[in-house]
C-alpha cells in the first residue's frame, strides 16, 4: 500500500494568501488601499491570525507595507522600482532562455508546448488570473530546464510585483503586440528554431515593450 501524498492539500492560509495576492495584483485592492483586518476576515472568511500571516508574506513580497499608526496598505509601485525589476528580468530571462534552448529535451519541450497552449486559451478567454498563473509556470519551466534554480528563487521573490506589472501592462490598449504573442515568439525561438540568440532577442523585445507601457502608465499616475 502506498500512503505517500503526491500533492499535499492547500491549507486555508495558502488559499487566503493566494486570494489576497490576486486581489492586489489584479487591482481589486489598488495602491494605497488600507487593508483592514476585520474587513479582510469577513471577505476571505478566515480568522485574524490567518489574515495577519498572509499580510506578513505579502509584505516580504513587496506587495504590502506597514505604515506606523495606520497599519498595512497596498504598496505603491513607481517607475523607479519597476525599471529595476525589468532590468533584473532582462538579465535573468535572457540567460535562462539561452541555456533552456541548449538543454531542451523532448519531455521538457512537451511541457512548454502544453503551457503555451494553455496560455493561448486563457488569453483568448481573457481570464486574467489564469494568464498570470500560467505565465509564471511557463517561465518556471524555462528556468528549470536551463538549470537556473537559484535565479528562479530571485524571480520568485519578485513574482508578486512582476505579476502586478504584467496585469497592468497586459490590459493596455497601446500594445501593438499582445503579451501572449510576445511569449509565443520566445517559445518558438526555443522550441522551433532552437536558436538561443533569437530567444534572447525575443526576450529583449518583450521586456522593452512591457517596460515602455509600464513607464507611460506609472509616470502618468505619479503626475496626477
């Protein structure tokens, strides 16, 4: 008899954390919004202990900040912070796609292709939370195939803010090329062309496009 649990159940704390994180990333709770424990307990249907634990995690991720005499609020996101995140992404992702291209196997190719198909479906159906979740899974697969586990740990620490920027820019009407199409070009360079330089260039174009949109949105918000 095999008693091993292949996939441990999601705890109430993890569910509350995921829901609160998504509420911030998608803008349901905007920057500067005060996070009142009593209200969150009612909305999430959990205890104050669970809410406080979730807030601590989100503070570590940079999505929440604690203001003296005011309590937790949703962190603001300005261009100075965003520009540094895009610079880090460019360095880590270009290195990851290059090594992923070189180390790709039929098995890892199949996983990437499946995730890309799921991303296309979620994008066409405009399911924002699924788009963000699948995008993160796809990038994780690229980093893991590349063998860049430590780099992925860095990305994970930034993932909350990366997803927040992604949610903000992906809805912009100023995108000439969709976010899905940008990611598809990266994957095509890896999976179809097996060209690491082309994959790195696709990453550069993707991040430059997203950064330009983010700068426009954040600069406009800062001037108001």
